[in-house]
C-alpha cells in the first residue's frame, strides 16, 4: 500500500469516533459567551496568529467559528469588511457588542454551522478558522474553507490531540483517547493538491490561569464531563499541593495556504 491509497478523511472520522468525544452543542458555547467576551483580541495567541498572516491585497475576511471576534475584530480596522460565522447565537451577540464598543461598523454576524449550507455566503479574500476545526467531517470542512477564500486560508488545530494535561487525567484515574490532531489536515490537503505552510503556536492551558479551585474544576469538567465527589476531592487535594504552575501548555498548528483557482478555459 502507498500513501495515495489512504483515505485520510475517512481515517479522521474513524479516529474521532474512537475518541468518543461528545460534540458540544451551541448551547454550551452560549453559556460561555459572556466569559469569553473579556478575552477578545488579547494575548500572545492572537498576536502569533496574526503575525503568521499575509494581508496583502485583502479587503474582506470570513472568520469561521469566530466566537466573540477574537481574530476578526483584531483585523477589522485593516479591512473593508469582516464576516463572523458561528453556530452559537450568544457568541455572535458578543461579536456585535464588541464591534460596537470598538467603534467598528464593518463587521457582520452570520449564524451558521460547519455542517450547514454555505452556498449563499460571500466569498472573501481571506478565510480563517481559529481553534474551531474539531469537526465531524474534516475533508468537507477543508473544501468549504478553500472555496470560501479568494486569496488565502489560515486555521489552527490542536497538536497531540488533548486539551487536558496528563497529570490531571492521572489524578482523576481517567483515560481519554486522543482526538485526531493536525496531521490529518495536512494529509487531506495533500490529497486535495494543496501543500500548506505549517507553524506552531504555544499557549497556556485554560487550566493554568484558573483563579481558584472552583474555576479549575469547572474547566476540567468542561473538557471531561461532570466530576463525581471522589474525583473532585482527589483533584482538590492535587490542586492544593501542586497548583497550576506545572500544567503543560497547549500547542496549536497554524496551517495556511494560498488558494489556487483553475484558469478560465484551462
């Protein structure tokens, strides 16, 4: 067998099923929207993402899985139009509110999911998907991304397949199969005839800046599901002994490519 015989899109789907991670409905993100509003356009992750972008010739941007506008709003004053797409209505409300606070009148919210029909969406010069690509069908998502952009696409995807530090899993006595990581995207793009650029962004874990144990435990439960009383007690004991200083950072692969369209008549 050669690599050409491997269907990486199907392999990604099989891996996601084996990871047994229940997809989060829009209502879960609705509940987090107010908290995330305070983090818009802040931190080294946003700076690193934008530093890896080329805006030459770009006037419009589609921010897919935009949340409260973390990437799109940071670029809005350099573009004519920014479209923020998300399946969480509350996140889009935060996007609109943040844009108004910043005095931006060139931002438009689009309530849509990855799985929805995108045929009526505006094609933009640049499409971005920042930390929003844990989708059911990666091959279909990448085709949508490529079709949505005239010039370039930028996305980030988890490296290593886990959002939870192994030490926390050990304390809880849980095992968690790894999610499919960025290498599937690279191989699916290769099958599409796209040879992307790859860089990496390291960010502190969401667990690392928890202000107290209740906040820490809530963030663990967000990723792993509800904790029972025994798990919570073990976790609290570990937290009091170790704190969050030893929590490992999360690495993201920044994957980008220039869009190539066939010439008319070719």
